[in-house]
C-alpha cells in the first residue's frame, strides 16, 4: 500500500514535468508549492544581492570602493546588516496604534510578494498563469499604497503622516500613467493571428514570440514611447531616485518609515526592493520579450540557438573567474587568509553552478529563466544608476510631471497604437466603404 | 492532463472557500460599523472588499475581481483613508458614538432582512435567465464586448458623470482657480 | 530684521502651543541640527501650506568670541584665529587679515610673497567652490558630485599640507609676507594640478548644467534683484549672478591682482541656476589666474622688514578682499600698543544671510534648502 502510494506520488511529480502548463493551471499542488518556495527563496536572495550590488555599484560610480571589510569585497555585508537589524530594539512610539503599526509592513510585504505568482520566468515557469495576469499584478501592487498610508498613520506624528500621504499620492498618480502604458502594450497583443488579445503574462510573451518582434520595437517609436512612460512611472511608483523626496533626509518632512526600527524597517526595505523587481518584471514581460532570447529573427537557426543557450553557464563561469581573479589579488597577509579562502570558495560554487548549467538537460530548462533574470538585472542596474546621477524632484514638479506630462503622453500613445494596429482595417473600410 | 484522481482538486474546495469568504465579509462588515477608530473601520472595509474580489473569482469572473482590487481596494479605500487621516488628525475618533435614530434604523434593518429572506426562499428563480455564460477564460472579452457594444451609451454617460463629479470637487475645494 | 512684514515679534515662539492669530499660518523650526543647513543654523519658517511666507534666522550657535579674543592677543598671535572663522577657505581669511595689518604698519609684502599669496588664495577659491558644489548638489539630491569634488579637493589640500603643514586651518601667511619659502617642486605640482583639474570642471558641468532635473530645481528659485542685493549689502557670486559686475579683485585691487588678466563672470537673473553658473565660471577664471601667477613667479625675498614687536601707530583701517564667499573685510583699530583695540570682521556669509528671507518669500519649503546652499554660508563666519 505504501509502495503503491509512493509510486503514485512519483508518477504525479514526474507527469507534471512533461506537461506544458504552469503548475497552477495544471492544478498540481506539489509543484505549485515548489515554485512558490523557489520564488520566495529566489526573491530573498535577489534582495540581498541587490543590497550589496547597490552599495558597490553606487560606490564605484562615486569613485570609492564601498563595503570591503565584512567578507571578501563586502559580500557578507547584507547578511551583517540583516543580523544587525534583527538584533535591534523594537521601538513602538508611545501613542501609536499598535495594531496598524504592526500591520503596515505586513501589508506592504504581502503586496510586494504576492505579485510574483504570475511573473513568467518561462512558458511553464510561473506559479500560475491567470488570464488576468497583468491586471492582477497592477491591482496587488496598488495595495502597497495602503500599507504606506497605514505606516504613516500609525506613527502618530505629523511628519511621517505628511510624508506617507505624499508618498502615496505620488504612487497613485503614477499608477495612472503606468496603466495607460500597459494598456498600449496589451493592445499590441491583439494584433496576432487569432485576433484576440490577452491579459495573461505568459500570453503576452507568447504574442511577442508569435508576432516575431518585441513590443518595444513594434510600431516604432510608439512601443518605445510606451516603454519610456512605463520606465519613468515605475521609478516613481517605487519611490526611488529621482522621485524619492518622501524619504530623503535633507528635506523637512521625514519619510513614512521614520518610526520603524529593526526588523520592521527591514520589512519595508525588503518590500521596496521586491516591488522594484516586480515592476521591472512587468516592463520586461510587456516590452522586452520576457524570457525570449535576444535577436530571434536576426540570428536564428540551431547554431545560434545553441550559442545563446550557453549564455547562462558561461555567465556563471565568468563570475567564478572574476572571483578567482580577485582572490588572487587579495593582500598576502595572515589577516586576509579567511577572506581569500572565502572568495575562492564562492568562486568554486559559482563555477560549479556554471558547469551544471552547461549540461544540455539543464540548459534547456534554465535558459528562459536566465534571459528573464538578465533583463530584470539590467533594470536594477538602471535603478542604481539613476540614484547615483539624478538630483531629486521637488514634490510639486513630481506631481506635475505625472499628471501633465506622462498622462497625456500615455493617452496619445494609446490612441496612436490602437490606430496603428487597426490601420489595415481602417484602410480597408476607407477604400471599401 | 495526466493527473491522478486522488489529487484532483476541483469542486471539493468551493463550499469551504465560499463559507470562509462570506464569514470574512460578514465579520468585516460588523467590524466596520462597530469600531470607534475610523481607520480601523476603513481597514475592515478593505478586508470585506478583498473577500468580495475572491468571491468574484469563484463566480468565474476574474476580470471583475481584478478591477475590484485595483479600483475599490487600491483606489477608493486609499481615498477614504486620505480623507480620514487629513481631517482626523487630532483624534476625533475618541468621540462617543450615538444611536438617536434607532426607530428608522430598525425599520430599515427589518426591511433588508425581509429582502434577504425572500431571496433565499425564491432561490435562483429570481433571475429570469443566465446573464453570462460561465467560461472563465472569456470573462475579459465578454465584459469588453458587452461594455463597448451593448452598453456603450451607459458607459460613456457614467464616465461623463464621474468627470463632472471630479470637476465639481476641484471647484469646490480650491481657494482660487 | 526690522522689516515689519517679516518680524515675528507678534508671535510667541517660546511657547508655540498658544493659538496663532492666522489659522492658515504654520511656524516650523528647521533646528540647529539639520543635515542641510551647513552648520548650526536655526531657521524659523512661517508657512502657508507649502509656501514660505517669511523666515527668520537664529544664529549664534557657533559664536566663539573671536573678535573679543582679538583684543587680547598681539597681532601675530591673532593670525591663527582668523583661519577658524571661515574654516572652509582659511587661506583667504589669513590673506585679508595680514594685508590689513600690513596696511596699518605701512609695510608691503615683497612681490614673490604676493604672487605666492595669489596662488594659494586662488587655490583656496577653487577648494571652497568645490566644497560648495558638492554640498549644494547633495542637498538637492545629486549624491555623486560630492565625491568627485572632494576627490579633486584632496589635491589642493595636499599642496597646502606640503607648503605649510596643515590642510584646513592653514595659517599660511604672516604679517609682512610668508614665513616659509615655497618647497621644492611647488610650481611643478601646481602646474600638474592645473592640468589635472581643468577637465574636472567640465566633468562637474556635464553632470549638472544641462540636467533637466537640476535646471528645474534651480531655475527661478531664490531670485534676488540687483537692487535688493546692493540694498542688503550682499557681495560675492550672489551679487554677480544678479547682474552687478563688482569684484574687489578688479575694483579695488590688492596683492598685485592688477598684474593678472581675468574676467568677472556675471549672469542676469539672480536665481540659483545663475549663481551655480557664476561659480563654475569663477573656477575657470581662478585656474587662469593661477596659471599666470605660476608663469610669472618672481625671485626674491618672501618676508618684508617687519619689526619683531609690532606696535602699529594709533589709527584705524578697513581693508577688504574678495573671499570666495564675498567681500571679507577687516576693520582694525589700533591704539599704539602691541594688541589691537578692536578687530571687527565683516564676514560675507553674515551679510549674505540677511538676504535669505527675501529670497525665500513665495518659494516652497523644499526650495529653502536649495537657497541656503546657494548662498554658500559657513556658520563659523556668520557667528565668529
């Protein structure tokens, strides 16, 4: 009996691997849980990596080195920060509303993480494929505004409240522009052979695959303008530079997370980076072809497919080589022995991952995830670059830009995209009334 | 789909989810009217709206559920919270609640209760025909064809109404145009 | 502040819980501890929502009684104290003081000393403007130029350290000339610095001048007209950005500035963006001056014949120089003894700070920070 059940279980697990649906669509609970766990772990690692990358990249842009002491080249710095934040005293302001104070970071993290259910890392590599995928993502990320308003309120102090209201006003304003840009991209999905568009994230990427062009290049320059509008709106949506007035230290009103310390603050921070990754995922899926490899038309054919499928393994091997190179360049002093060994060990781990990724069976499955992650990583770099380069917008200029510049642009792009998409039909109806 | 029947998911969970979600909505609704702190009431209302969105999902209307989350929970409730927080800064929540309209309130509650009982007794026969076919994948398309086809006029009138409301609010609130 | 519009005397600022007469007005305190006030400056803002109706500066948190100390030190002993006033541009302070006492003593520094003084003072102007640029950009949100300007400022500080042993409070000059002869390789290092630095100004400009966000944050912010500048006594780049071509190096030349060929950059509008452009152009002009000074550095003694015990004849004198922040003036009254009777310093930041109220009227709160940054004040100078 037990053996039979085991056999059934194994068959259940294996049967899914050969299907072509996402686990949620197939109703396969085991794999759903596996994917959720993978998303959770992957997101946490991504946030930790983002923390380190942001400090290092920003530092290198500012002609300095960034963290170098905690671990080789500061690689253990995010872990040290996390431990420090966990060990800090949990301060709750005296008159604060404890229930709301407790719930606010929870709400923001919930919104930031739930969004990843529909993010498509590959044609079958999403937790589920809702047919309202993009609508779900926009909706749930608008729930994080609630968390911010709650955080400002619960702090029971004027300046965090004003900061929270400003922050949420900014987020709500730029959601409108984001929505219009998203609708322009959705309109483009309906221009495929079957004639119906789709809101499902996997369907959008498959529409790009079918039409043979990434939507950023479609109806040039309309796709580009829509992408640009979304790119600006998403930076404002996540309260990052140059739209970070609400959390800047040199302004009068403090940010909404002023009264939060320790682990609660780190939850806000986690949610901010997750939200950044989430909106970048939307941008990548809608305009940059999701998991599709670059140049599918220009460099097509099985040899090019092979070359592009080697990219994940080669990337990891390259990172491993960089680790070894820097390990060799470490100072030859007894104090640095552990760091050198650590860096070399890290390089070995990366190298092994790279070698595993060169195996054909793994290659096929992993390359979609790799291209998606690479594109999202490019967006993360852009975020950090903006922070290092741009001054901050004043709040009224920020709101002006959201309502008076991006919104009309979004409307214009939407109308022009719809016209361009229906042009054959319009032409036909003009000449054959 | 080669899925073993022992692990088949579909209809077993539905009553459970329905009762759970309805329970959440009821409890949330009661919390809305019984809390002293208006921010707590607003948050309870948000839970009610989210549970309602889940019920829409169960009715095979994912588009309506998504729009409910975006507009209601993420837009209108944020507006509510803004107003509560900006107006209520000095803790007027500590006021005592008052119950001076109990006669009218009871009459309204009894009438509503009678309505619920009537619906329960009559069951599905209240609605003359099925409004929409319940294929989940088509919900967005179906809503779109209806909204922009059959009900186009009503849609435009509704948006014009909203525009008038926005302009009216701006005119009334600004100190000078 | 005797202007009735901005006087806050009808408000009781000590007990702010008392209700105010005007319900729309909010009084906010930008306390002495604030990351953007460039020192311990307290600004009390009267706001209507986001708009500034007026403000009042409360100063004195850094008052150290420098002028009183001056009455109890000999002229030579007082020399190190003047560095600590405008600690960002210490060399200029020393230049002003030494020249004033030299005028009192009817002594003139030898030409070589004057050329070296010009080189060091202009390097000081560059260092001060670099610090201004870094901190001003940081306040407005551009966090990167700070690191670039400080990296380049290091080179100037290295030259100072090699010359007189100190980076910040240099005490570089003596009454009558210089104490130290320039070190071996001084001219070579200054020339290397100039060729290193010239493209850096372009680097700073590339980051900010045409940056749309920078322009929006600084254009039409903190406008002050030429008439108001002159009425309030505002000098320095603030005055020049409002259109008045007044620079003491040309108008009342000192320390052999007549021998050098340079321009006075001015702008028309008097807003923050113009002040930024004027200071960037001044940096380029300083580079020109240093170049010419290093080319034409004469040989000779560096110290004039000055008595060991200085007893200037009784009298008074006012002498001012063009410090990086404006007109820095010294008014010294001597009663014939070894210690001055009165040393009064006219710091440029103190007088420029008066204009803050006028410049911030009608601006938003976020602009107040930009305006404080653009005035380029140093609290050590304001309070003394």
